[in-house]
């Protein structure tokens, strides 16, 4: 059977209702769902059998990301990525709306996640799309920390006193390394780019309960070995916003993310990375064109450019995009 030609691929969002979720993904990003309290929209996912993205456009519509990985292998994700990850898509792309504070949490590294959960670790980054007045993120500690000092505050329910609160605005970006304690604050909507993992160690959940009076599970026994107690302040990303060119945001072993601000332009793009490229539209809209196929992405939409597409163009009157590859 002849394979269908690859093209810029859109996927159906996978919606996650959360105790802390709101309605901005519907009202601001125009996500189509009847669900309430939507905390997350998983844009591209291969986390587990129940959370595999389904193609939403073109000849491959209705096929799963897993099917594409098996059929197209390196043409979809690149030769080196296929050698490293096999038929597993290595990144999880999300939009997150926190109507209320998320739990205080952290994520294990690759070695720990593999041993304990048969999973990748969870290195991630955030890009803030919208933030209410005085909204903040928690990231890292606000003072020198030891495990004993940390546990004392945890047991006394005074953990927030030793955490770093950062006020945020649209366009702010953060790198959240494994082991770093963090939480998304109420009133923040952001894009999250991360390793393919759903492993979270929740250490404090503000003593809240659900509609049935039940509190969510905490994972403090697992978390204590995973926490990085060092007081680093390298989490906020300072980056250029020069128009009509590529601006580097993050480069780490698990992903590279660039920022593009496009103003009445057509960019000619070459994929020289031996990798897929993902574009998240965080403002405006842009049209990606390859030979014989065009796809427009609006704010809150995502498109996957298969690795086999080595030349394409992006056209926009006004758009802000995040460009992600490995």
C-alpha cells in the first residue's frame, strides 16, 4: 500500500477537567467542548493508550499519532529521534488554564521516572498567554533550603512561606527543570512544552477537597528524594522579540523552543534539524504552506510539521508563534 504524503498535521485537543480548571480555554482560545472546569488541553500527546492524539485535518484525519509513528517512523519525527525514542512521541504539548492555584508539585528526572514509573522524566517550560492582575507562579525557594527545614514547613502547613512567588504577564517564559518545586497560580493561562510524561509529585494542595469532600493524594514519600533544594534563580527566561526572525527561548537536551513575532511577512523555512517541528500559535494567526498543502493556525492552535518536510513557508499579517523541535 502506498503511503499518503505527509503534510502539516493538526490534532484534536484532548480536554482534561480539573478541580482548579476554568473556562479560558473556551472563551479565550476558542476550544470547542461542552466540559466545564477545563484545566488542560493536550494538543499533541502520546502519553498512554487513553491519551493519544487523533489527526484532525487532511487525508490522515482520524488516524492516531501512534498509527502515524508506526507507519512513518523517521519521516514523522526524524532519524535520530526514532533511534532514541522508537515509536513513542517524545513531547507533550499543552495549554493550561488555572482558575485556582494548582498544587505545589515537582517532577522526577529520567532515571528516577524510569525506575519508579517506567516513564520519561518531566522537564518542562511555560509560556504565559494571559494573566489576571497580580497573578503569579510559584517556582523554587525564596531562601536557602535543607530537607529538614523543608519538612518542618511541610508538616506545619507553612510551605508557601519558603516558596518563591513570581508575578507574571503575557509573554513571560519559564524553564522548569526536574526536581524544582513549582505551581501555576490562579488566573494564569499558559502553554506548556514538556517531555512525554504525566508523572507529578504533589506535595501540598492548599488543604482543598472535591465536591465529595475528598482531598487529592499527596506524594511526599516519593518527592523528598526528587526535590532539588538548591536556590537557583535561573528559571525566568530572558529572550529577544525581534520581528520576522527566530528568537531563541530554550535549548535543553529534551527540546528547543524559539519565539517568532511575524508582522506582514512570509518566512521561508528550512528544516535542517532531523526532527519534527511544532508550531503553537499564541497570538494572531499564521498560514503554513508546503507543496500542495496549506494549513492556518489561529491563537490556541498547534500544528506538527513532519521531519520529512524540509522546506515550507509561514505567512502572517500578525502572529506570535512558538517553534519547538528536538
